[in-house]
C-alpha cells in the first residue's frame, strides 16, 4: 500500500493516507502494549495546563491511546474495541479528507461536493430500489424523520411560513406512531418540532388477527376518521419495516393505500429495509419502495464506523426541501456523504450484497437449529425471510397441548403466555446473560416484551458486520443453549415443590422474587420477628448469616446466597439453580432445623447469662444470711480479737464450712457441704441429651446432601456401589431380626431338623430383603447435628 500511496500526485493526500495508516496501526496495537505497561502511569493522563511548546503527532496519539486504554487494569471492559478492518479505515479516511477538501477554493469545492452527493444518492437509490429519490445524510438516526415532518408541515400548511404556529393552532396536525415503535421517538419529534404531545397518536397493534407487533390498520383508519371529524389534520404516519423489538414488518401496502386516500405522508424505517438489496425480498418489505420517505442505517449493516444515516425521500419542490433543512447550500453539509461515498466504492455492489446476505443466512441458520431444540419457542413473523430471530425458553404447562417450537405471535394464547411469563422470565434473563458471556460475538440482546415476557434477540444485520459473526458462532450458540436446558428445566420443575414444602413447614416463609432465577427464596421467622415491619431486622440477619454458613459447609451441589427480601430489607436465603434431582423435602427440613438450632443456641447463651447473673446475686444474699447466723451462734465476745482467741482455746466451736455452688444444668444454687464432707463433687440432676439437629437420612458413601439417589452416577462405580449396598442391606436385616431365646442349661436341646428350616427361612429372608425395591437404597446414618 505504501508503494501505491507514492503514485498519488498530490503529496498532501499521500501523506494523509500514510499518517492515517500509522495512526490506526498504533491505536489497534495499543491494547497489547497497555497490558505490558499496566504498572506505569503516564503523567499525560492527568489534566493540566496547555503546554507552550506543543507536541508532535506521536505524542498526541500516545495520549489518545492512554485515554482509550488507561483504565483497563482498574475496570475490565466487557467487550474489546472492534477490529474495523480496511473498509473501516476508508470510512475514517473520509472524515480526514472532508477537512482537507474544505480548504479548496469555492468553485472546486462546489463541483466536488456536488459530485460526491449525487453519486452517493444515485447508488443508494439503486441498491435499495428507491427510484428518483433524494438523500439527506445525518448523524442522528431520528434527525431525518424530524426534517421529513418539517417538510410535511410546509407541504400541507401553505401559510405556515407567514403565519407560523397560528396555522397549526387552528387545525392541529396529527402524527401517527405504532405502539411497537422505538421508545422515545414521539417525544423527540415533539421536542424538535415544537409541537405539544397531543399531536401524537399512538396506534395499537393487532390483538385478534395478525402479528401482535404489527400496526392495526383497521383501528388506524378509525382514528384518522375521528381526527378529521374533530377538525384535526392527519399529517404523517411512521411505519416499521422491522420493529425495534422483534423485527416484524407492518402491512406497508395497505398503509400506503390508506395514506393516499387521506393525503398522509408515509415514512418507513427499520432494519428489514436492508433486505431490499437482495434478490429475494418479501412483499411486505418490497412495498416500502412506494413510500414517501425511508431512513437507512448502512453503518451497522455493513460494519462501517462513523458513517452517517441516510433518509431517502421524494419531493418536487426544491424550495420546500431547502426550508425544511433537507438540502443545503453549504459545502460542509454536503461533505457528510464523503465517508459513505468512499466506503461504497471500496466494497462494491457485490460486497454490499454479500454482507447483507451473510447476516440473513446467520438468522436462518439459527432459526433452523433452534427448531430442533426442545423447550425453545421462536417468535418469527416469516420463517423464510426473517432477518431477526427472537426466542425464549418455555415449559409446557400441565394438561395443555404442546406448543409448537416455531409459532407466529397471533397463535399464542394470552392466558398461556401470562402463565409462562411469571415462571420463565427470570430464567430467560439468566439464559440470555449466560449466552452473552459464552458467545460474545453473537451480539445477543435481552429484552422484556409486554406480552411475551423476557426474550433473547439475535439481529445479525445490526451486529454481524461489526462483531464478525460467523456460522461457527451460531453453532456454538445453539450448543450453549442445549447445555443450559437441563438446568432450566430442572429448576423450573423444583420451584413449585419448593414453595409447597416451605409453606407447609413451620417457621419458614416463602418469598416470591420475580427476578431470582433459582429454586426459590426462603426466610426464617424467628420468635421476635415483626411480620408487619419492612425494616432491617438485626437478629434475623445474624440468624440468616449463620444459616448461610452452615448450608455452605454441607458441600452440596446447590449454591446458597443471602440478600434482602424483594419488597423489604429483611434478610433471606436464596437457593440457586439446580442441575440434578434434588430432595426438596430434605433441603427445606435442613434449612428449618438448622435455623431453629441457631436461634435456640443464641437464646440459650442469652438465658444462661441471665441465669448466672441472678444466681450470683442469690448466692451473695444467702452467704450474707449465713454469716449473720454464724455471728448470732458464736456470740459477740468471740468476735473481739484477744477475747475471742481465749474463748476459742477453752471452748472451740465445731462449725461446718458453708458455701454455695451454682449448677449450670439445673440453673439452681446448692450447698457445698456435700463437697467438703465427702471430698467429691456430685449432682442429682442428669443433664438433658443434646437434641438431634437433622433427620438422619441414610445415603450412599460419597453421595452429596440433598440428592435423591446416586444410582448410575459418576461419583461411584456401578460395581462398588451395588456390592456395598448389598452388604449394608444384609447387616441391616441381621441387626433387625429378633434373636432366638437361649436354651436353659438344664433344658433339652432342640433337634437339628427343627433348626434347619429356621435357618433356611432367615437366609431366604435375607435374599428377598436384598431384592425388595423399597430396601434398594442402603441405609447409612447422617451426622447427628449441623452444628
């Protein structure tokens, strides 16, 4: 490329291309150099005064590189900067050339900008089958529609230039938007045009027939007639060729007929307009070529950075288009088309068609693969030519007919959709986040639809060219979906059982959290729990923290977390998703018993402290009374130092040593006389046995908690598990069988023939007991407590 740059006659253009190449190479390779210099902090990142001597290009590029990648060691980025490729360099070169071309003299600049604008307009109109159209290039996607609305106002209100908004006040304009339009579009138009919000009319989508994401044409006609009767002027209708959510296309053919009947301007936008460049186009999208205007976004479709959006329109009055701002006499405005002009020539017609065709093939490939996956529902409008695939995980409801895997939106029953939504939204949100992490090049989007609930959208027309998505990425995506399905189905099946078990267990409260994808959320209600309060409960938080620690120490396959309740600040235990069959009854009982033990232990410690304190006070009172009794018994003279010694020598006092001991088990005071007399400590109260914390469920060696069975598991080999279980069954039968009475020493011995049948019966019982299905599970005792 350097040799080709040397052939350019204009040295400025050659130097510009060379500098751009070097700059892009430096910025694209900066991430690798940044990883090697993570510990070095450049002083150029710190804002400071403007340097007086100035800096060269290399220093400026280094500064830009530090600003782009300087924080990667502190906050890891979710996605790397896209590799824009050589076609991206051409688009970026257009911006540099635009600044250089603007320095030419006026005549050369006028000729050059006119040529660039006319060529780009002609190419786009031919590629997207929009004959005899004009083009307006703009950075903001919605800006073109705002200019079209100005043009429609000037066309329908002839005195608008003279009288201004007085004309609009006498006959208010109405702009019709679909309920499936992208959010914020109507508000943006009103702000740009200075119109009040009542000038917007939101048209609902179909509810009975057709796609629930398509505009209801019959209802639209009724709205238009009502507005005309009220003295309003139907001005403009915005139709969708690929809605922002699911990519469905309105019935543009019927909408065009309706607009011609009432003199309404028809504007079309949407991602499906890209398919106009292909050989096969659906009839609904092909009808967009007859509309009054359309907005195209070739940047994401072709993977071109910093390329403007284009609004194609048809109008015969150049003066009105100039007033509306769709055309301009400024050469700088015409130079907006320069990056796209260069990129279209670089790609060529075949390259443009190939990129759009590749994106559509990716959608068809994913759609065909997901049809073969169970529990995945595809919301597709047209199975043959839909460039957007929206899918979600679902579970067939009991007692209902199986739902087709690829169904159109109108065939979905609202009641079934409502029941699915409450049970599967959190699981679909979790699935979407997992797939985005596992296959980042897929460009998936998780969205919440009003009727269907949480869905996952795959729109390669908007992401494939930028992220470089290939067919292998789609296959990897399908494989990841299949690998996550067992976890989803198992978790969904265990949710209702978990709720029933928690509801039936005393002391536990089931918490409905629609955002939690796991088995469920449970809260332990202690004795002092205020159920009506929503504030933070310190005592409950301590119990749940200790409970979480105990549950995680069990080393089960389940993951437990602690967090605030969905609608309050009280702590709860969140049980994560399960990939294997879980014994819910054992899980719930373990949570209840462990939480109850933790509460009892904490209360036992508090009660013991109080009992010890009262016992010490009582002991002090009794010792004081005993001391007073001793004084009365010995007399006053014995308390005098000298006299008392003489009296004690002539007449000693035989007094026993009296003291008090505190029995922690009984919580009572006792005399120490027994200790001093017999020289031993004893108590007549037997301490109670420590209660067992959990039920002793018997399981195989190596079996993790909360699992129903390990038959066929990889944890133990089949031979070892069977042989060990048979041994355990034999031991159990022998230990449970009653022992025969021993004969008396002088009694007669039983005959051998009488003993043989009994032994045979015992042996048969052992064999039959080993084969009984109810005793098929070996019985092994669990640890006594979870403390």
